[in-house]
């Protein structure tokens, strides 16, 4: 059986495309630093978040010099804190977000950064962001998982304030 030269070229091109697609999908799944929520953050009872030591009073807590922990509860259709009152963090700091959901699956995306996770009831997602930019920056928070009829309005803010203006009274507890 004789295969024409042009058919061989088309077959080779098609095989290269298939291999390229498989490589692209494989890299996107494991090579880009994207992870699923794991057990590192821990678990909480979504029905009793009000009794939890940190999620009972979500907000910003100092964890060390230039290190802060922010506990956020996502619920239909707000981030607590974040929606009514912005989350405030000092400039040039490392912030670890601990995010969980009270009711349904939500998304937690800090616009302008690569911080993006799912807030699943009962699971605590942790992600760390370094706010090195100049102070007086503002970042948006978005829910990027459909969570109900007012999903489109679920948003919030993070305000980065100068280190010189940061004090413990800015901690939202």
C-alpha cells in the first residue's frame, strides 16, 4: 500500500497537534502552580461558624512582622469582611487569606493578583498574597462561582494602606 507524500505530511501534522494539545492540557493541570483545595486549611462546621475562634469574628489579625491572617466568610451574597466594610491590610506585607463558606460554594478572587480559590462549606481554603505595591491601592473581590440569583452583585474590596498609617485599630474583628 502506497501512501502519498502529502497524506504523510497531513498525518504527521495531525499527530503533532494531538501531542501539542495533550502537552498543553497536562501543563495546565500540573505545571502552572494551580492546586485544588487540600486539607492544609482544615475543616469547620459551616452551621456553627459563629462559635469558631477566628471565623466567629472574621477579619484581619497580625501574625508576625509584616505578616497578617485574614479570615473571610463567604455567604450569599457577600464577603464578611469585604463587602460592607473593606478588608484593610498594610502595604509591603504578606497576607494569608483563610476563606470558607457559610452556605453554598462561592469563588474568592482578588482582582489584579493570581489569588483565586473556591470557598466550599466545611473546607478552609488558604492562599497567600504579597501586597508590595504602593499604598492607597484598592483591589476588588469577586465571587466567580455561580452561587444564586444575586451572584452578579457579590463583590467586595481590599484596601492597602501605608505602613505608617496602619495600626491595630484598623484590624476588622
